[in-house]
C-alpha cells in the first residue's frame, strides 16, 4: 500500500512508515490536545516534498490569528505559504450565511487548489451548523465520498473525547482514527497519542506519550 510520511517524529514507525495514501484520517481529541499542531505540521512536511497543501477551517477567526499562533512553531515556513504551496482558507463567514452550500464551497476550493494533503480543522462547527437542520448525515456521506474519490491524504480534526468516538459517524467513515488526550493521572497531566484504527496497517496499539515543543508534536523516543 502506498504511504505518505506523517511529518510527526515517531509516528511513521507506529504506522508501517506513514499514512496510507489515499486516505482520510480523523484526528480526535479534546481542546488543546494538539490536533491543529499535528495536522498543520503534516501539511508543512508535505510541502517540503513538493506536495500541495490545503487547510480548511470554519472557526471564523481572522486568518492571521491562526497563522500567528502556528508561526511560532519551527516547522512553519512563511515562504511556503507565500509561494502558495499551502492555502489557508476560512469558510466561517460564508457558511454561517448558507450552511447548505458548505459542501459545494469545499469541493470548489479543492478543485481549484488540487491538493495532495487536505486538513479540515475542525469539522465540529460544520457538523453543529447542519445538526439543527437535520442535514449532518447527508453532508458527511457526501463529503467523505467526495474526499475518497479525490487522490489525497485528508486529515480531519474533531473535538471529541474517547467516549464520543464510538458514537460518532465520522469515526466509522474514515480509514484511520488517531486520538490525542491529556488525562490527569496521579495529579500529573500528560499528553498521549493513540492510533485506534488505520486500514491496511499493522499499527502500534495503546497510548503513547507525546511532547509538544517549539518544534511541534513528537511521539516520545523510546516509547514508539
Ligand atoms: N511551543 C510550544 N511548546 C509547548 N507546548 C505548546 C507549544 N505550543 C503549543 N503548545 C501546547 O499545545 C497546545 C495547543 O495545541 P493545538 O492548538 O494544536 O491543540 P488543539 O487540539 O488543536 O486545540 P483546539 O481544540 O483548541 O483547537 C497548547 O494548549 C499547549 O499546551
Ligand atoms: Mg485546533
């Protein structure tokens, strides 16, 4: 099976040398567990290998704010962004006005950009917007069918805890699920990464300790 290296130190060896390609992988975790860091670090890693990246959010925060936070990491490369190797787009303002048009906008952006790696970060507000209209299921089915037909690696982040995962539709629809967590154990809080599933991959099981530093996210050496 073709693979794409993740760009996360220690993660490739947990996944038989990287993410299956093409595939859609859910990066699940509670607030602040490192979902955005992992996903964007992987985009910049791809850009180094001349892969086009597309980052889609709907958080309605000014773009510069997201990039300002990310630019403190050493993997962030302004030149890559200026050259257009990674496009950052915020659908927030558009989709609040017209939630049903969300899928078409996403498709159009993907067709324009022709990305090798796509990040949707997070998918949670998109789902919430459609929930009250009862359109979530249809949206998810169509989105995943579209993404699967597109030859790329898709990382979708989602705000959820371990308990939420087994009840979520998206975790069944994707090829892989990675969970980030930071449980408190014996009065210390440590960060973990766990590969719950990865189709076609003999992956490492169980929670692995991770570090987030100025260099980004890494699975701790010795525990890989
Ligand atoms: N330079 C750094 N050094 C150490 N830790 C950092 C650094 N930058 C960020 N962090 C840690 O990473 C966390 C943020 O990670 P990130 O934004 O990727 O999480 P997230 O899961 O996307 O959060 P959210 O759900 O709020 O979007 C911070 O809460 C902080 O604990
Ligand atoms: Mg985030």
